[in-house]
């Protein structure tokens, strides 16, 4: 009988290591971002990453973007963001609605925002060229 001895190929071991690395990053990355957000609250670190969403000053913007579908992995973005303006009272999101059924996307986004902020605190205005402005209160509980 001619029986060959099975050996593990290096590709199998590498792919297992890659899988473990990906699982580790999926577990650690969100916790690391929360830690960096906490860290950027205090002086030497507050000067770093000022334009990023995980900076402490931008946490309200990041939390609202989660409601628009930006915080979910492989989710459909309901609102394509163009830019964000933040003032004393409101956070203004400028962009266009995504998808074949834009009215359904618009209704779903407004339903999520009204559930979070209340019906009287969420505003949707149509700008020029099909761009929309979504206004939500600046202070999030």
C-alpha cells in the first residue's frame, strides 16, 4: 500500500493566524477607539486628531452618525454625508439620501432621529441640487 503522510501546508497555518488577527482586531478596535476618545479629553492628547470623529469634541457627531448607519459594519449607508457643521445649538449634516427608494430612506432616517431626539427637535430641509440638511440638537444625553 502506498500511503502518503499528510502534512500541513504553510498556507493553512497562515490563514488561521490571519483569522485570529482579524477576530482580535474586531474585538479590540472598538474598545481602543473608546479609550482614545476618553484620552483626547485631556490636554496633551486633546491636541491630537482634532479632525477625527473619535476625538472627544466630535463625540456627538459620531453618535448621531451611528443612527444614520455609519457605525455599522457592512450596513447600507442611508445618507451620503457631504459635510458637517456644528454650532452652539445644532449639528447640521449636509448630504444626499442613498438607495433606489430615496423617500423610504428619508422616512427611515427621520424615524430613527425622531426616536432619539424627539419629533420637535429634528429638522429636515431640502437645499439646492437635491442636497438635504438634517439638523439635530447639539447636546446628547
